């Protein structure tokens, strides 16, 4: 066994989701998919979807068509986490450094420890990271920069011009777009035509509500993809996940409607919570932050209403509930925002 693995600590991310009515810890979809849509999907399944190895060529074609990219720029992965793992595996990172922000997806740290690379973190001074703070951390041993857009957990969004500042360094830049659909901003993946050092990772788990399917993908230049694809699984994703993702793309208007309603109702929720005396910080993404301690422990209050959340300390040093808003809250008789 590799000796350094003794110092790599993994947290169990499983939680008993039967205890709460609303699971608002990981941006999963609580709002039900229309019965007629689900019936159409289930009726499309055949025995061969279970008994044969998956054929992902149709899905790849649909993704390429939707995002206006070429097949050689695409690699399917079981969720975007596997895309990020593939990047760490492909680059010669051991003994070198990778740059990100101090608020980041925890798996960046895990992969850094697994592959023995220093993870350098630019510090947030407010709810928005100064892109230039990432540049100050670059040296001759920097293998790549990785930044989520919007960032999670803080929810701040970076413009194409800010991303170009990173790309213009010539260093490989990984933009993790797990939540981009929850902002209304377009993906930056079209920039791969001008910047061969750009790598974009995406998932169908968040805005498209298919977390259980474990389908994601990465996009980069043909040259880089030739290397990344060497680490792909024999069959990149499972057949049911592939088929459901095809179904999403075939019915994209229905799924985008859910996203649009989420934006609209999040604004209503924030307004009503502020009116009720709560301290709220909005973000560029689908979630907002609710101060945990106002007159009472808000976490306990909302837990009693059947909601489970995660909390964190924001750059202001105060603990907040990360309120991963889901529009189903506005349609239930016990709606806490009424």
C-alpha cells in the first residue's frame, strides 16, 4: 500500500434522506418530474438496456449537437467528479502544485492528497474572489488552475473575461461548471476553439436533477482529450444513465422550465424571508445564505419543518445556512415562506 494514503481522510457522504421531507444539502431535485414525462421514459426502457453493455454513441451525438462541439472534444464520465479525478491522474502533479480558491469542492483537496500535489488556495476576502489572487500563486511548478463557476459553496460567478485572464497565462485551466445552468450564464466551453489550455467539466446531476444517474462529461482540445481518454472506464457510464440523459436532451424545454421557475421562486423566497426578519445573503446561483442565528437557531427551526441543510462560515466570519433552494417548497401546504 502507498504509505501516504494513511493520511488521506475521506468523509462518508451518505445521509439518511428518509428523515426529512426536503433534502437541501446537495442541490438535488426535490420538485417532482411530471408523471407523463417519467412514464414516457420508463416505457422506453427495454431488456437490453439492463442486459447489454451501454452504447453511448447516441448520447455523445446529442451532447455535441446541443453544445455545438465535436465528438473528439468530449469524454463522458460518471459525474463531473470523475472528470476532475481524470485530470489529476493525467497531469504529472506529484510534488508540484495546483491552484484553486479557499472555498472549493472538497474533492479537490482529496484528489490533491491522493496524488501528492500541493493545493494552493487563493483567499476570499468577501463573497467574490478576485481572479488576480489566483495569479499570485503561480510558479514554475504549477500544473493547472481549477475553479468552479459558479463557485460552490459561495455561489459567486465569473465572467468570460475573468476566465480569459486565467487562460492567458498559458497554464491549463479547469473550469468546473457543475452549477452553471443554475446561474443563467452560458458555458465557457466554446473557448476551447481559441484556448487549447481550457478544460471544462459538466454534470447532469444538479440543474437537470439526475444525480442518481451519475452522468457527466468533460470538454477540451482534441490533443488533451487524447490523453484524458486513456483513463476512461471501459464503459464510461451505465446504460440507464445514458438513456435518461438522452431523454433529458430530447425534452430539454421541460427541464429548463424547472430551472427558470427555480430562479423566479428563489427571489420570492428571499423577499419573504427578509420580510419575516431573517438575514439573507443572495448569490449568483440557485442558492442563498440564511444567517443561522438571528433571534433563534434557524437550522433547528427549519429542520423541524422537514428540511435538512449544510452550514458554513462565510468570509464575514458568521455561520450561515446554505439554502439550496428548490421550488417545490412553494407548492406545499406547509410552505414556510407563506
